[in-house]
């Protein structure tokens, strides 16, 4: 197994059918993701699973309780036909400094914007992140996130499926590696079609997702 990336915050598994993907995840792993909350105005909601420590998996898809958003849903959800690991996030010690450093190295992770959602128990979570819509289109270069003084999603007692491995493939890995370095991230990238994959330790043994 490879060494997990330092400062990994979460993985994003996007799906066009949230309930079906959550049910499939539960069946494959024996672990039931818990509701995270709705992204009001964006047309999505998520379910979460801890990956161990302060890392977690976000399963995100259309929220049937919201009206159609005015723009595209986050993470390319509208264009998906099946669930897919679309990107990942790292949490640097200083978000603004990390963005500035990346730009100096020739990679612009995008503007920083504030977001929030409420957990089902009413707790408000607030964070800042680089806009994934302007990040590298492969999704292999992580976006940056800062939870500041807000509770972290893993602080709410999520079910745990320890992350064993995170890897990526790209047609030309040497094009991706400098961008990873620019945002202070490390990820094993092999030659192949663009994609992320991860393996979890579950009650039903190691389970891989793409």
C-alpha cells in the first residue's frame, strides 16, 4: 500500500443518484454513510464516512428536496451517468499562503470562496475553499480547504472505514506531478486513463472504489 497524502482532508465521490450510491456503498462495505447536510442553493447534499483521523469520504449528489439550481451542480454531478471519484481536498496550514505559493509556481488553484451547510443536528459548518470549477479539469490536483474554527465533519462521530490506499492515473503523469507539488500535495500517479481510485478497510475486507 502507498503512503497516504499528508494533509488529506477528504475524497469526493460524486453520483447522479445519491440514494442508490449510498445503498451500494453500504452493501459493499457493511458501513452505512450518515447524512452530512444540504448545500442550499447548489442543488446537492452529501453523506459522509470517516477515513480515519481527520480524513473523510464525501458522497455527493442531487438533493431531491431542493429545486433545480440556477447553475450547474458542484463537481460535475449533472454530467455523470455513474458514481465516480471526481477529486480530493487537502487542508494546508495557511490557505491563502498556499494559494499564493501555488501561483508563484505557475498553477492557479482558483479563487477562494466561503461555503457553509448545517448538519442534521443543526450545527453550522463553515469553511473556505479554492473553487474547484477552475481547478485542473482532471480532478487529480486537489482543491484546498480551510475549516478554521468551524467543527470538522469528522468531529461528529462518523462511521469509520480506514483509508488504505489512494492512487491516480493520467495519460502523462509528468504533467500532473508539478501541479501536485505546487499545492504541496503528494499522490502516486501512474500512466493510464484519467482517474482516482481508493481502497478502504471494511468489515467485508478491502474494498476499492474508482
